């Protein structure tokens, strides 16, 4: 069986010649399987099949679409251990973590969108102010976009694409999914789940491949791209999409701060910091990547963190019982080593971990750093690994300044027993989501919007805001009094101009009373028209 080292990842390039992607188990380096590397023509074919299938699907009721999603959900529930095992094998995370962070949230998401999409997308009557007294109504009707392209990463290879697939399908779209080249088998498993659930052919096409396959998907004439990945690739996707005028949602990761005030429950905060930084081996876009502790409790908090870290189990041979799994790739592990090396060279102190494990897999020990500052890469760039840098602050203002001193803004977390302070600080942190006394997990709450500000991306997934990204709002405007010609139509007589001045002064105030004062002028205008 082939095994993987950094150098032999070049095996991938050998396989590319054969137009294949090789999938490896990062915790052992063993080959798991091979899948096709789809060409641009094959991607275009998938988009064409999806477009043909979407017409009938978009015409179904929410109930009918929801029934397919609920069948897929039942199959997932039945086969969850098999899915968790595959996710664990292909991504390196412990099976328990795959269950907790990928299966449970998606089961909840599936029932939520299957049952609630209709309500969230029901036609909406708009308040059009004084125009309603002119016999008019405005309604927004949400229609499917058509074909949605989803380009997904390897860190949550099941939960991220599956959630977006469900939302796109419930909104009446067809989907072409390009899973990460590191986790193609999990991507194919998503396609398999919906096929077994009876989703009509063509509605979910899974095209396996690498960045070139993703780039081909952007070029293939889809109606929207949902992208999750790095800032650099996200920018390339947005540029290509802009040339085709296709909208994009970009989820580009974060450098998420955790702020611990002196009045926080230090035990809970320490456990949360450790889980927030080391769950998924730190490879979550909402991982705690910077931890700021108020100086007066820094010593106690650090001691608590270290004692929780010491109890963590990391065992390359135990999929079920370990806490901190393998990292997804050697490249990722090298970024972690580089950030630690840079931090130490600039004066940081390693309080725990600090090194990779000597084994065939890509494991890195959970690492705690102190004496860090914002000149270090570990405080500025996404580390995306099991590293928890601790830094102290004195005042609330200083904590806010440090938390906001970042190019990213995905999530943040504030720890305090004073919930008024928690909300106050939360409102001033620049991030898509700020949690008070929680970390990391709100991607798992399907009802809440997910997305960031600054370099963390554009748009939202999840919740109603996420669902609205997957539909086209159609504005239907109806005039029930068509007999009465509008006063602003031709001809522009001197009387008309006088009326328009009055409209500017009175009607445009939004006041019905003011507008009623215009009645005589309006009547004159109608009579003037009638005379013609
Ligand atoms: O991501 P890429 P990578 C961050 C994290 C990580 C870094 C690099 O910091 O260290 O990104 O990860 C497809 N057109 N995140 O290199 O390249 C690719 O095939 C279209 C944060 O794995 O962005 C894959 O399916 N698609 C993040 C997907 O893009 C292209 C999760 C992501 O790959 C493409 C993962 C192109 N030109 C990494 N090139 C998060 N937001 O949570 C590549 N792809």
C-alpha cells in the first residue's frame, strides 16, 4: 500500500498524469483510494445535467423537496458510524469528534431546513409607504437560482458541503459539488447518500479533482459559487466569478480571538480555550487562535489551561479514544511548525507541546505559547493547527484593541460573568459572530448565520440569511387602480411641474396628512389629463 510523506505527495502529481486523485489517511499515511480528476469538459457536463434536472426540482413544493432531505437524514442516522469512520480515516480526526462536530450538527441542519425553508422563503409583502394608498402592492417572491457550485475544504469534509447542499436543494436549486482533493471519498459519500434517498439524477453532481477542477466549475456557467477555503484561493475564485458576473459567498477562515476577563468562570474558560484551540487539531476556521487574558488572572488561568492540556490524549493508533487527532496534511503541519519557530525566535515561550509526534501520521502535539505579541505570525496569520497563544491585557479597551487588530473577523469569544459587559464588548468586536461564554461551535447551530467580515469573507451560510444567498428575490409590483393614470406620466405641463414641486415638499415626507393637502392639485392634474 502506498504511504504518504511530504515528498511523496508528489505521488499526487504522478497520479494526475493518470488523471486521478489519491486519497490518504493522514494518521497513518496509507492510501485509502483513488478517484477521477475531473476535466473542464466533465465539469461542464455535470453542470449541464444539473441544469436540466433543476427545472423539475424547482417546480416541486417545499414538502416534496423536504421529503427527500428527510429520507437522506434517516439514512445518515442509520449509517452514522460508517460515515464517521470514513470522515475519521480521510481527515485524521477521532471518530468521536467526527460524530460530535460533523454528524450531529448535520442531522439537526437537515431537519431544520427540510421543515422550515418554506416559512423562511415565503412571499413577503413589503411596506411601500404612501404608495399603498394608490392601490399598489409589492411582494418579494423567492425563486431558485438554478445551479449552485459548491467548492469545499478538507477540515469539515462532511458538515461544510452537506449543509450547503441541503440548503441549496431546499431552495430549489441543483448542485455541483467539488470536494477538497484531500477528502474526495467523503465528498462522494454525500452524493451517494442523496442518491440512495431518491434524489432525482443530476440534482447533485459530485466532481472530484483539485484546484483546476474548482476553477473549471467557476467557469462552467453556474449561477452562484459557495466557496470555503483560504483567502488566496477565495480571492482567485472571486476574481474569476467577477469576470463572469456570478455572485459568490466566501468563507475564508479566521484568526479568532478569545478574551478572558478577570471575573470569568476560569475553569469553564480554560476548558473552552483548550477545546476551542485543539478540537479538529485546531483546523477549524473558528478555532481559538489568539487568547487574551486579563493580567490579574493570567497566572491562574494559564495553570488551569496547562492542567487541562496535560490530560489530553493523543494516540496515533486510537481513532475512537483519542482527543486530538492528526492534521489533515503535511503542508498544514509545516505551517504550524513555522509559526511556532517564528514565535520562539521572537521571544515566545513554549509552555506545552511545541513539536510534531514522531510517527507515520501527521500529528502535532497540542501547544501552548506565552510571551507572544502581534509581530509574530502566530498572532497574525491563520495557523490552522493545535496552537494556543496566550497574551495578557490590562483594560477592556486594550482587550478590544488587541481583538480587533487582525485582518480577519470570523468569530470571537468573550468570557465574563457580567453579561452586560459581555454584550457591550461583543458589540464592539469586528467579527461575523461573537459568543459570550462560548467558543467555536455556532457553525453547528444551523439556525444562525455563518460568515465573517474583513478577510474572513463575503456573505453568509446557514440560517435564513444563508438560505437567502441561495435564492433570487423577485419583486412583483401590482397596481390595482390602473384606470387612474399616474400623475408623473407625460405631458410635463407647467401645472405638472408645480405638482411635482409639491410632491417633493409633501408626499416625499412620507406623511399621509401632508400628502392629503395635495388633493386639490392632484385633482387638477387628473382633470387636465382628462381634457386631452
Ligand atoms: O485551501 P484552498 P487549502 C485555510 C487554512 C489553510 C489554508 C490552505 O489556513 O491552511 O486555507 O488550505 C479548491 N479555483 N483554510 O490550500 O486552496 C480546492 O481544490 C477554485 C481555511 O486546502 O483554499 C479545495 O476544494 N477552487 C478554511 C478548496 O478550493 C480552487 C478551510 C479549498 O482549497 C482553486 C480550509 C481555484 N483556483 C483551509 N484552487 C476555512 N475557511 O475554514 C483550489 N481550489
